[in-house]
């Protein structure tokens, strides 16, 4: 598994989603036909902060060894986030099927599989000695 690509691409996806949710929470809620005021806006922006933080952590770790015991907390955090997110999005997409939710579900499933492979396999690269 190419962890540099996995971490970099997940960082970009989470960063883009985080920036979008930070600055357009009302529009996202309107697209989901939900009330665009009060607590839902707060929850969207808190989730955006989480996505941005996770994205930056992934971007900073993309050049380091990952897999097995290496960077296990980051790999497990990503696996849990993407696995639970994939299950939730797939359940929601099955009931209502807005196109962007189906796309988000597919992205989350792909990242959940990728991070699952990283968590449960040995690292594929050995750091160079300096």
C-alpha cells in the first residue's frame, strides 16, 4: 500500500471538505433539506474543524513510515473515522440517494479499505539510515 498517496489524498479530501463546511454550512444544510440556522450550523462547523485537523495531521505524516506499529494511532484514527463514516453515509445514501452523498459514501469506503490495509499489514518501506 502506498501510504504517501493514501495520506496525501485523504488530507486533500478532508481539507477540501473542511474548508467547504467551514465557509458554507448553511448551503450544505440547505442541500440536505435541513434547517440552516442554530445548532446544525454549529455542528457542521465543528465537524469542519475536525476534518481540517485530521487533514493536516495526514499531510504532515505522509512522508513517514506507516503500517504495523508505525504511526498506528494516526492509522487507527483514520480507519475508525472512514469506516464509521462509510457505514453512516451508505445507510443515508440507501434511503435518500442524493448524488453527492453516494459519491461521498464511495470515497469513504475507498479510504476505509485503504486505511484498513495499512493498519493490518506491515510497513512496505524501511526508512533510510542517515
